[in-house]
C-alpha cells in the first residue's frame, strides 16, 4: 500500500518487491528486478562492459551507471541471489 518492502530496479526503473529483485553488493545497494535479469539471461548473458558472455561460475555484477549487467570482474557490483 505504501511501497514498503519494494525496491527500484536500476535498469527499468520499476518498483518491485524485494524478494523479486537481486541486490548488488555496493554502497548504494542497487537492484535488478527478476524480469530484467531474465531478459538479460535469454539474450545471451552479454557483459555490458567488455561484450563477452558471462559463463558458468563467473560472478554477475550490475553496472548502475551504464544500466546493464555483466562480469563483476569488469567493475560491476556483485549481485546477491538472495
């Protein structure tokens, strides 16, 4: 009712429940909604920074300034899955 328990997705700017978002491990606590993450996953998991695919056990990160997802090794804030 009052927006409690909701966060704003950094990519699409929509308000979603915390349990439907993945939070980044940065000072801001940037979030990505499940819909944006699924869309990125279906599009081939391409890193917005370096252009190569995020594969296997590589850590996924969010780039809030570039509004994208990619490798955390490329400078993105590591995404938490909880």
